C-alpha cells in the first residue's frame, strides 16, 4: 500500500480510539440534569473595588458566600413570586375561528352550526368576500373566517 494511505488509516484509527475512550470515560448526564443546568441563572458578582483591602479567607466557601451575599446589589421587587406569573391585558385577546368547507356545505348550514341560526349568513359572507364570489357556490377546501 501507499505510504500516505497507511498514515491516513493510522490517524483515522487513532481518532476513533480517542473518541471511544472519551465517550466511555466521561460522566453521563441525563436529560433532566442538562435541562436544570440550562435553567439555573448564573449568579451576578458584585462590582469589586480593586483598591479596597479584603479580609476574606478564600479557602472557606462559607466566608466567600457570606461576603458575596452582603455585597450583592438588591433588585427592586414588585410583589410576591405569585404576582410575577400573572399577566393582565387591557383588552381580551380576539381569536378568529375558521371553517374548512366540505362537500355539500352551504353558508346556511355553517351559520346554523356556529350561531344556532341561519340568519347570520350575511355576516359570514361579508367576512369572507375575498374568498367567496357567490353565496351559493362554496368549493370544498375553502377556508372561511367565522366572525364573532
């Protein structure tokens, strides 16, 4: 065999072995653990004064944590945690209803289905003038807006 081919095969085999060793020796992480790691906020460190003399023993984690908590800036609060999950809108969200026309459908049957009366045919027709050319000719597959 050619020398370049042998070198390429050897390097490829070496990379595969390194990959197998890496995958077999790393700590397995479950999907839940990865999700928790991604959702945990990174703690913001307070701005440090480089000219200040510090008497914190960095070998004791409790002392470091206490110093960070004492110097951490406080965020303004607007209420309890339950209040933060509420969202109030000035106006209710307007949703549109749609109907896909099937074979044999007429505006009167659609009106009866959504409004309980056949008297709202004109309301459906006016909302769909760009789709419906004639009140009596609906084609299967048409997407009609059903107004409130």
